[in-house]
C-alpha cells in the first residue's frame, strides 16, 4: 500500500504515518520527491485498512498495490531507478557493459583481461572468485584469494567489480572486496541469501533462475528490497528449454516487460544466455534493441586455456570488435556506450 502525503505535509505528519505503519507490524519506506513524500507500507496488506490512514493529518491519498511484488512495482515508484556504482550509472542513458573472465584464475590472466576490456569501453569488471559448478570435481574458484585479485585489478584499472556470492556466511567477506554482489541463477530463490544481501548496502545483481517465471524473478528482487536494499539490478541470462543448439534460450521478451512493470534496471548476459561465442554479438545487439540497460560479457585473455565456459568466451580483440559494432545501434537507440 502507498500513502501519498500532501505537498505541505510536515515532518510530524510524515512520522505519524510511519509510526502507524510500524504499529501494524509492517515496514514503512519513505520516498521524498520534490513536492511530495510517498510512504510505502511493506508487508501483509491484509493488516491494513485504508481508512486508518485516510484520517491522518497530511495524508492526501491511499493507494493499494495489487501486485505481489510491491517495492519492485512501478505502482510504488513510477520513475526508473538508477543504480550508481563508482561514478557509473546503471539504468540511465548509458548502456553499461560488464566484462571479464568467468573465473579468476591467475593474477596475470585477470589483470591483463581487465586492462583490455577497459580499453575497449567496459565500465565494470566481472570475474568469479567462487564458482558454482555442475561437476563437483571441476574448478570451484580461488575464494578469498580471487577476491583480493579482483580488488587489485580495480586498483590498477579503476573498474568497479561485480562477483558472485554463494552463501550467507560469505556475504560480508565478498562485500568487503566487491562493488556489486551477484546472485547467480542457481541461487535466485535462496531466500536466506537474498535477505542477507538485502541487509548490505552493496548493489545486487540478481540473475534469473534456470526456469524461473517473471513473477518468481521479481519476487526474488522483492526479497532483497524488503530488507532495505533498493539497489537491485536484474539480469536475464537465458532459461532452460528444449533447444539443443545453444546452452540456454535467451528470453529477450522479458526486457520490455520488466520495463513496463518495474522501475528496476535490467541487463542481459548473452554469454551464458547462448553458451556460444559466435552468438554473443547478435544477441547483444538484440538485447540493446529490446531496451536493456547493459550487457555482461565473458572475456578471457586466452579462451583456449580458460578453466570454465571457454565456448562462450570472447578474446579481447573480439570484444573490442563487438564494442565498436554496438556503437551505431546504441546511438540510434538514443543512448551512449
């Protein structure tokens, strides 16, 4: 439920509404605009009756939110959210590209790749320190050593870092080193983990689950935001279907639908979405045409020696070519790269 305050509502009147919400066992969330303050009552709306708030001084209107995802919904916030990370704005005019290796392997591999992707125009460095793998015997990541290497790459290049966190016990450690906490597809409905990252003040990149519906995807974002962290970036990375010629089916339909229903930015990962390096460029173009706010691309200094996801990884020169080929389309879309 949303309580819209009058243009000249006092702080005492605003506080009175917030206290009333808390007394009913819900959480108040204040959004102060230029003219009006909007207060969201977050929780089970069955505990609230509109008339309880309509009679409070300073209240102009009480609006129920019908969708199950309250904070995510455009009903709660009509203007697009822009997530700021180290001077980079995700969700604004710029198409933000996150690029780097699937896994952090060595210092030379990571630093050299980071330097190359920055030269080509990437704004954020991606790299996995913890790697969830289907095969228990496959490379599982360097852990904290990998996080330290990512931090070193940030010091050298100035690129912000996005890396995955897999367990509630690791959230504080990963948050210490990284700028954006990634929730991978396999953890999209790990609700304890979602709540834990929601209690941090690090932006969260939430990847769509392997077979998640749109509602399930947005409800996972709601879990994070209900804990007070509103810096959520959605990521479409492909879903599992009967298709056998690509790793996943990249569902670009979700991009404009997310834009219609929510205020959150959404990026697309064509590397995981296709599993094929030769499909990364056409699907990157399609993602931008669909309205995506950014891309996540896997790049390795030598893909033939990559310990994971070699088939979908670009060499630095191919990534540079991709970025150059994207710019005319980005300009036509009225955005920047």
